[in-house]
C-alpha cells in the first residue's frame, strides 16, 4: 500500500464522523434538483437563408422522388439543405448529414433513373478545383413547398 493510500484510509473515519461523507437522514425526502435551463440554440446562417427562401410557402407531403430535368435550378445552402426548382413549388432536400453540404463542392449524382431524382440515388461531393472526392451525401425525402394560395404542385 502506498503512502497516499494509507493517508486516505486513515482520514476516512474522520470524514465519516465529521459528516463529510454522511448521507442526510432525510435523503428520500430531499428536494429535487431544479431542471437545467436549456437555452435556445440560435439558427445557423443556412437555416436563416432557407427560412427566407420558404417565406410565404406551405410544406406539402414529403416524397421519395421528384421529376428531374437537366435545366432544373438547384441551390446549395451550406450545412442545411439542397433546394430544387423555382416558381410555384420548390423541393427541399435535407440530408442525413447536413454538415457534408458545402457550396464549394460539386454534387455528383449516380441515378437509378434518368428522369427522377430519388432519395436512394448515390450522391457524392467532389472538390471543384482539384477534382478529388470529398464525401458522400445521404438524401432524405423531398419536401415540396408551394406558395400560399397556389392551386397545384407543379415543378416550377
């Protein structure tokens, strides 16, 4: 036994006698500790940008695939989402790993069909300057956002 261990063992009876390690007699009726105050997390720059883009729009039922045209507009909101389309309906694609979304990278899609973009398609990101692989993106369902008062959900 080391010297520090023997000193601790020698001090133990004194600590117990002095009440330092004693359990309070009313331990079962002791008042509960107040819950920790949870401070709201401020929205990220990407979330603020997406909120501005979605202002005046209503979310629709999420879908697994959307029609994909070669000239369809796509916006990348770093750390947040990809947004497809323009006009009456836009489609928001949040990913399972939003930290991978970076507008400095190019999104490369390996599709199962030529006319649709689906949550099961394989997406990778490539550095625009050097051309090397920077990550994989795992899509979730596409959520349509249509302008309030709009009659239908066309791909704008």
